[in-house]
């Protein structure tokens, strides 16, 4: 079923994104409306029908996740494509669980935008065809056969595997790619129980859960599974819902991600090898310099001591840079693994302070903590520790001797907000807008001699955003800085403790 008139709404606080999307999409003959914030978008959808919603995830005021929840409750037929500045499997899956169909990461090309919108329209058309097919059963077998032929043509032209299941978990339709990816057996699998024809327990469970109504109507269930010959697949199973809200079946979309996995593995192996080859000799050089400082080669002059001490500091900085580059590469390649647990953020903060206690004592910096009666969050312990070690370390490094650091938190509706505030050097207004860019370091008379990589804040921003959170900063040069981390609250784990979750898609 072809969607004759396509209405698209773009919600993004960046004018350049709104204007660019409008220009690209209108060239395809589609109708496009734009708004700059979530509240205006919600109001517009109340008064006008839209097929596709392009939604920025991170916006001031009401954020994209809140907008998505509101829109899915009032207009569940809209297919939402999340526009985001970060790209992780974790983010895509979490957004899809509350109603998003797909995502596109900034910056994107016109072809990428057109492709993801056409993908959503194709899926929407396919779902409409499946629903229409169910209604047409009452009009006669001949009409049904005609509609099946149309759907089969659409399915056979799709780049991914498609498997249509009826409400009794029997195979209704499938395309050749699905047959190849799942090794569908039997001379004529149509009408047979899906478990008799495919050997994929994970997909079977996803289909059963969908038919039992364990997914939202458009979001469906998304998971990585193993297909024929252990081919890694990204499976998206969504229900076919009738006008009376009865579930008439399910549609499974299967994407072969083996090439992506292979490229990611090659990149990870290359980075790991390069960093190992660099890190070991640099560490050895640093150790040798330390030995010289301890007098192993005899007494050194004051000038020699200064030169060696400076070389040692640069060696330590280079080791940190190598480690940060490895972290960034893992995040980009989607190779980082999170083990999410129900987490008390106070424990993480106290662990971070214990690690940094010598540095704080050396500069006689006082750390005040106010983190009582806070709810737990569903998060990766090591990732959160890296976040707060980095923030507290910066508050120590970029502070005068005898300074102070305040760490406090509060619950704000569905979010936990933790702030790390110091009375240190602060950040100029000109530098604030670049503070989360890779390799950027604010430099003035006080910070010029401090060793750093310029990757710490970008890394923790990626970690926080992979948890569907956000980080903000308030600062004035000479009057300290306050970094605030906002994380969604979960009263119970979304997955079992220790279960690995890939963070890129």
C-alpha cells in the first residue's frame, strides 16, 4: 500500500537542521512542517496528522525522550525517527522501547536522511498492508491472494529479511532474504508453526512476547540474535494491530550486521595493538625517568631535575592520551560493553573520592558531599565511576590550594541530578561552548601548565548519553564551575544484573 501524501514533522532546536531537512525532504514531494521545541511539536500533532516525526533527542526544556512518550500516547501511528548527536546500540534500543522506529546520527548526509525516512515509510506501508490483508479475509480468497502478491512484491524488494507471522504463530509470508538468514526449512513453510521451520530460540521468544502484547504497538521488540550459521542479526519484531486493538500477528525485520561486526572487530584489534605498542615503551620511559629522579644515576643539578620532571609529566600525559584514544575508539566502534545494575550513586561517588584522595589532600582541598535519600538508577558501575573520577579530578586540578568542592544531588521528576561544583579557576564564556569537543582545552595563565588530553569530558559525555542522560555546565572565569549530570531513574534493572548490552547500533 503506497502512502500517497506523506506528512513529516521535524522537531529540532537547531535552525540549520530544520532548514536542511525541509529542503531535502520537500524535493521528494513530501509535506514538511518544522518546530524548534518539543512543546510546540506536541501541540501541532494534536491538530494535524503526520506520518513521520524527526525528533531531536537532546533539546532545552522538554527533552526528546519526554516528547516521544507524550506523542506515542496521543498519536501511536506516527513513526518516530530520533535525531541524535551520538550513536549507540544502547541509545537506539532504549528509544525504540518507548516508541521510536529508527534513529539518524548527526551529522548526516541528504542520502542518509532520505534512506531512513524511506525505510520508515516502507515499514509503515508494509504494516498497513498486513492489517489490510487481515480485514480482506472476509471478502474472499481471491482478494486475499491479490493482496498477498502485492505484499510479497514489496517484501522481495526490501533490503532486509521480512517474516510475517499470524496470531497463532504460523508463518504467513517471508521473503528470500529472511529464508537465507534464518535457513527456513520445509517445502512449503506457509501456514506452519514458526518453531517447526526455523531454529532460532531468541527470535521465537521475541515473536511470542509480541503476540502476547509485551511490546508497544509501534516500538516492538529489538534485540541482537544469531541467525543461520551464527550470522549476527539485528531483529525488530512489531505487532500487527487491528482497529479494535486486537493483535492479529507480528512482523519481523531482520538486518545482517556481520559486516558491521567484522569492521568493528578489525578496528578494535588495530587500536588495541597500536595502543599496546605505544603504551608499553612510554610507560618504560616514564619509569626510567622516575629512577633518575630518585638518584639512580647520581646527583642531578637543579636544572636537570626540572628537565627530567617535566619529561616525566609529559610521559604521564601521553599515557593518559593513549588510554583516552582507546576509550573513544571503543565507543565509536560500539565495542564497549556495559553491565547494568541497580546502582546507588553515592557508592560510586565515594569510590571516586577515595581514588582521588591523595591529590585532594596534596592541594588541601575540602570535599563536601550531600547525597542522602536519593533513588537508585539502572547504570553501568564502571562507566559511572569514570564519569565522577573525571569530574572530581578536574575540580581538583583546576582549583587553587585550599579550595573546596561540593557534590550534591536531587531527584527531579524522572531524573536524578548530581552536581560537582568547585570554586576554582572557572571557564570563560568563549570557551564554554567548546568544552565537550574532543581535544579542546581551555588555556589561560593558571591552566597552561596542567597536563591533560582534552578527551576526558567528551568521553564522559558519551557515557552519560549512552545512558539516555545529559551533562551541563555553568561556569564563570575566576568563579569556579558546576557540572551537572542528569540520569533517568529506574526503580528496578531493565536487564538482569551483569547481562552485557552493546552500546552502538
